[in-house]
C-alpha cells in the first residue's frame, strides 16, 4: 500500500451512501465528472460503531459462553485488572494502527471502569469515547462524548434512569447493550429510549420498538458467531433499516477492522450494498469527518462484475493503493 497521494489525483469510481459516481479524488476532495473513469475505486473510510478497544491486551481468549467471557466479573475483567492503564492504552494504539491501515478511521468505543477507564482511550485520534459512570456523581462530571452502558441486567435500573437524564441534560450520547443473549433486557432498554443500541441479534421480535423511534442499532456479527448467537432473521430486518450500523465488539476476539467485518457479514446477511452502507453511515449519523480509501484494480477487484460486492466480500490490504486520512482531525 502506498501512503502518498498522486499530485494529479486518482481517477475512478466513488462508492458511498449516495450511490456510484465517476470522478477524480485529489487533495482529499472528490470532484464528480461526466467522464467515466475506472482506474481506481474509492470508498469512504470505514466507521466502527462498537468497540471495546482496551480488550486488545488479551487477544484470542479460549472459547467460552458470553457470560463467562465478557460479563462483569468474568474472564475479560480478570484479564484487564492485571494490566496498568498505560499498558491498556499502548494496546489500543497498536490495534488502531492495524485497523487504520485497512481503512477504518473512526471507532465508537465503550469504556468500562468509570472515570479512571477513560484514560485508556481519551485523546487518541479517531476514538469516540463513551464512558461508563459508576454513579450519578460520575455521570455529572465525566468528560467524554457520552455514556456506553452494559445490559440493564448489569446495572441498577434506577441508576440507569438517572444517567439517562444526565445524558439528555448534558447533550451526550446514551448507548446501551440489549438483546444479545435473549430478550430479557430489551423492554427496559426501550424504556430508556437510548441514542444508540448495540446487538438485538437474539430478539428480532422486539426490534420494531427501537426502529419506530429511529434509534441507530449496531450489529456485531463476528462476535455473535463467536458466542453461537447468530440470527439471520434479526440481520434481515436490520439490513432494511436506514440507521443500521456494524461494529467489531471486543478487541480480544477480532481486530477492529471493518473491512474484515464486512467479509464475514456478507456471508451471513447476503445483502452486500446494505452491509457496505452499515460500515460507512456512522460518519453522517454522528457528524464525524471521514477520509477515503483508494482501491486499485490489479488484485481482488480485477474481473469484478459487482464492485460493491467485491469490496464487501474480498477486498484486502493488498488492494489498497492509498488512504486519504481524515482531513479534519478529530479527538473526542
């Protein structure tokens, strides 16, 4: 991959939420053209709508059920507790470097461990940090883009209601997990009317309540597969939703590259354009600047009959000619 731009720009095809257009990418801007170019293929950089980046300190754990591996007090938290904030932060920086090399430029990260946990990601370019306050007092003073809460099973519901009120008052994002293992935590999550919902793979019958409210919903399909919780019915419903997003979840399971997540999601969902949109629409929904990925056509995209499908199913690091990084630096 060449990380320097051509002085005359790249001529090719842009694929984004608006469709497919021909033009020239130069100095970080796309100029549409009536002339049809096909030398390169451009896409926006990718938006990872759900991560736990600090988990990268303990990559590739043994196969365990969801509760044993990532629930409070489980394997994950025992691993994390044995490392310093600085060690966790270094692991995050390393993991982001890997993901950015394959085109992912933004990471919506859920931080555990209260105010102290924010130190793991705060100030790292590209990371949108959602903290997890342990009390009303924490929620009043915590300095981040919002709150990323676990299942309603894992918190006192009265505390969640207070944190939700504080999020509204402070105009912060309120996000929560629900419907990952079963439907038991879904109705209370809906009662909170979150700004972002993660999972719902195990409860497709209750998706309509969130969709009717226009709440963005994130699927983490490789993670669901790891825990034996894949549900094609849920993904089928969500793939038709204009606020569906994809994320990679725990960094101990998979690296936070959306290019890799797309490959797996394509096989399960079987709707390539919708999978692609779910990996780029986060920039618009969360008002975050994006860059561009320039793919050459000498490798996996050669002989493609459907460029969207070829990017979603098979494009790899070897196909990336250049990454136009975000021109407007953002640190949250």
